[in-house]
C-alpha cells in the first residue's frame, strides 16, 4: 500500500505579536485592525510553510486568527454578552493543590467567555472570508493542495458559551446548528476540508456535565450529533473531519469517559475522518475497542500518535509502533496519522515550545514513513 498520510488537530503556536493583539481584541481594546489582518496573513503563510517543510500531508492555517477554538464564535454571532461560570474539570477538583498550582503558574488563560443572552444572528461574515482567503493564498504560495480548517461544533459552543436565553439547551443547540451551517458550507465550498472540533463528546462529560450521570450525558451526546448532522447535511462526508478530545491539559484525567462509550455515538456523524487522542496515557490502551467495534468502510480513523501536552519529542520508532498497533484492528487504508490535540488551543497558551512542536511533527512524518514500509 502507499504511505500513511499525516495531519494534526489544527491549532499551532501564534507569534507573541499576534497573541498580544488577539488578547487585546478579545478584551475590546482598541487595536489597528489593518495591522492585525496583515500579521494574521503573514503568520498563516509562515505556519503553512513550516508544516509543509516537515512533510505534513494535510495542513491547517494553525487557527492564527482565533483566540480559541470555541469562543471565537462570540465575535461572529450576535446574542452573546456577560461572562459565564468557569467550570473546572472534575479531575482537577479532586486535586485542589494541583488545581491551584495550575492557576498560579498561569495555566488558565484569561479570555472572555460570555453567555447566550439574546437571539442568535450572524453579525460578521468578513472574518471567515479573510481566514479562507489567507489559507488559500498560503496553500497556493507553497504549492500545496490539501488543507483543512477548524470550526467549533454546535455542542462545544454550547459547552463554552452556555445558554441563558433559549427555552432549553436543545433549542439553543438547534439554533446554533442552523447558524454554524453557513460557516461549515462556506469553508468546504472553497475546496478546504472542514474539521469539526467536538470535545463536547468527551471533555464536557467531566467539565460542563459533571453533575449528570453517564446515561444522561450519553443522551446529550446523541442530541449533539443530531444537531451536528443537521448543520452538515449539505456537505459531502469526504470533506469532513471530527475531533474528539478529553481536554488538552496535563492532569489526572481520572473521570474521562471511556472511548468505547462515545465512539458508537460519534460514528453516527456524517463525517469521514475521526481524530482521537491515543497517546494520552489515560487513553493509549483504547485502540482495543476497535477489536469489537467495526468501523464502516467509508470512515477513516486518525489516532493521535504524538502527544500535545509535553516537550518530549517522540522517537519515530515509537510513532511507527503506535501506528502499527492501530493497524492490527483497523485496515491500513482507513488509517491517518495525527496528534492528540492542538498545540495552542488558546492563543499564547500551550505546554509545548513552538520550535519543539515542529520537531514533534517531523517525528510524526518519519514514524509514518517507517510504518508505511511495514504495513
């Protein structure tokens, strides 16, 4: 067979200059918007070039223009105001001294997280247009065709920007899906693959919905997939990816819901590719669920074979072995090699040094090449 292709989850470290502007913009401080646009365009081109230089097959724009993968939506939709309650993951509640240490060392980014307090309406289409144009220009400049852009799922938006307006959360989710549909279709209509970020299917279990029991949470997950499918119903599944995440932070993760509980629900999404955490020490054993869970022939699994929370650079042989492990339970033609999560899910925050990020991606490429020779 041919080479197992490589990708990652999306976000990459922003420059200090860009991170500073993003936080000022997030706090509604006055900035030079023309300068901001120029810096975003410059940095998108740079991160695309860096990914291509290390050999990544399916690259992203690094989410350069966004303060975070979920809350950027507040700037594109009307209906948000105030500030929502910050819920810490349940596993950090269990270890208050560690939770305090994270807060003390700046591990919690101070970005705004409003609530939905009014009717949702699209207010800004230009930001998406700029993102698409910047990415397409960078791909053209670097003579590369295959790229993806991230967008928040209706479920993760509802988790980070909670409902204080609609009659219930189902009504809120449905309104979000009807509005986000436009963003999803615009990205894919421009020849760019769309990655739907869905930590609401995993992280939300021990954060937003930590007071629910498992059965109640799985009912919520079913509703989230239903609303997601509504939003992507006009898009060919081959252009769609879905990322499942238990939280891109170094913590105990003792309350993470098992993959075997949520994967059957996730497989109901009308998407082709699934990016799942598989290097995280709480989940690296979960390749085993695919011994009994049949992945449909039109689906692709992209296990994270590179961790996104530590500065260890995985040896290519380790990457190779992780890929080979998955090849025991999933046809090689249905495998794509990825990362556990983004490296900068919040602008200016991330455990991994920017230069080390690209060494880890280089190891991902080398390990994939080694695995491809064996499979």
